[in-house]
């Protein structure tokens, strides 16, 4: 018998799915949260992480698509299952010729050192920046042509900087405005990015890039729409449902 999850009714209301299905989703999310904590503990012990398995064909196609961008590119992700391993898999897919810079709100020198060492073991040049006040370092990386990866979901307890909310699945979802402000300085290309399990012989995870976001009032709504479709398609991959579902609902969204 499947245990009842207290947040299942709220998730069922968001996704218009049966409670039983939503219970499975939430228990899968909690498994992903535990896996992330295990990865962080592994990094703190100085042990290297393996990359998430991306689909080789799609990884090569994504690298070719970004090759046309001579300037730096900003990839905007959410807190997705195995996202530390995803960063390593993404770096490996982009190849040694493209530096990857990642911004984390969390400060932990041992985790940072081991994550960068994990990337070097794959032949990937990965720089991890931690904490607030990294705008200049991010701009320097973009000017050198790096791919900058930012996590944009700014739910309470996850982010200290400026945020703006967009209605997503019946609740106002807070997003960091940092990716937009950074993109406007170039201007630099800004792409939302998510991953989906891939069926078939190749297996691995599919890279799902969203539309390029031009600076302006409509950009946040376009990003919210992209991430909403991903959340509906693969809700078990988002690690922050427990924070999102405690936000007040907005019947107009």
C-alpha cells in the first residue's frame, strides 16, 4: 500500500492529476533530494562525482548549436534532479574548447574544489563561483566566451537577490532576475534549459533548450511558460515542489 503524502492534494490541484499519481511523484522527488545530499556529502569527502548520462547525439547537436555563439551564453536551469551531475554531463557535452562557469548560492569550499576536480577528470574546464557579489566574475567569463549556468528558481530560502514572480500552475513562482540583468550587459544569449529522460537505444537524458530570451518585459513570462511545460511533463525531476506547494495559491494564474 502506497503511503499518503501530505502534499499530494496540493500537487494534484496544480497538475490536474490523480492523488495516487502525485504521491508517486512526490516520493520520487524526495528520493532525488536524498540523492543530492549524498552527492554533496561525497564532494565534502573529496570524492569525485560522475557525470549524468546525456544522450550523445543530442549533446553533440547542442554543442554545434552553441558554436555559432561567439560570445558567452547564459543557460538558465532550475534545481533539477541530479543537477550537479547534470552540470558535469553538460560540460562534457560542450567539449574542452568551451569553458563552463557555474554560480551557486551555497558556499562550501570543499564541495567547490571536488566539483571542479570532477570536471577536470572529464577534461572539462569548470569554474564554480559561490555566494553573492559575483557579477563582475560572471561578466568576465561571458566576455571570454564561457557558458554561464545559473539556477533561476528563487523560492524562499533558496535565494537572497532580487526576484520577480510569474504565475505557474496556480501559484506565483519567484524567479531570480539576475539572468536577465546579466544578459542585458552584452547583450548575451539567454536560454532556459531542462532535461528529460530519453527512451530508445541511446538512452540518457535529452537536453531541452527553450527559446532564446530577448531582454524585455515578455522574457520572464516566456521563461515561466517553458518551465511550466517541463514541470507538467516531468514533475518528478524538480526538487523544489515542497517549497512551491506551500506558497499561497493564486486562482487567477
